[in-house]
C-alpha cells in the first residue's frame, strides 16, 4: 500500500542529496550558478572599470604611502562632485615627449593642494594659496621650496607629493588638467 493510498501526507520536497552536494551546490544548483555568474561579472567590472590598482614606485608620497605598496583608485569618486583640496588622486602622466619616443603608460599618485581659479606658490617651503598659508596636517616634514606664483585656470589643479624633503627639481609636481585626474585613492 502506498502512502497516498494509506492517507499519509506526502513529502513535497525532493529526496535529500548528500551534505557535501548541498554544501557545494546549495539547495538549488540553478540559483547557485546564477549567483556565481553575477559575482564573477561584478568583480570583473569593478576591477577593470571602477577600481584601478596603483603601485607606489618611489618616495614622493612618503610617509603617507610607502614605496612599493599597492592601493586602489576609485574612478567613480568624482562622478557627482569635483576633486577637493587634500584628496590623494591618481593622475595620468602626459609627458611633453618627442613624437618619435613612445609615451609611457604611467599613473602618478599626488595630493591636490590648489583648486581651479586659485593662485598657488611655495615660499620657504610653505604653500601659499591666494596669499594665505595652507594648513597641511598630513605634511610631516619641512622643506625649503620656493616658486613663483601660478594662477590656475578653470579646469586646472595643482598637485604635489607629500614628501617634500626631496629637492624640488627631483619631485614631479605642478598643474594637472581635470581630464588627467583618473580617480581618488580609497585609503
């Protein structure tokens, strides 16, 4: 006599597979496969189009960022607002090189210290923005840089590294166009 004929309740669930099978594939293998595909596509998009790995090569951002450390730049950080003073950004390096030489694919990591329309200058190592001293709590070392005033255009930012103990001529810094700023560092 079958359970149906005996009036016993029937189980509406399929027979249980082993615990290992459930652990690997879940209770519903089709849903698990869909979740895995969504996770893989999301990771691919994040790594290739949103978060850019940046390796620090050099000492220009010490002590904030150590040489040879890896950081992530968020390309979507400036989707809703413009870069701000104090942001550490990745900048697409665009050297004014001879057309016969290949242009290196290089990203710089720098801090924004001056915004569009401002005048920036170094006087005895202090940053002056429109004649006022810029307070830089992230700056741990002193320097002796001196430079003439630079008036920034409507889409220009002045960027510099945090390690200003280096001679000014050995340190890549200066005006960056807004289109060169790729993203803001996460940490």
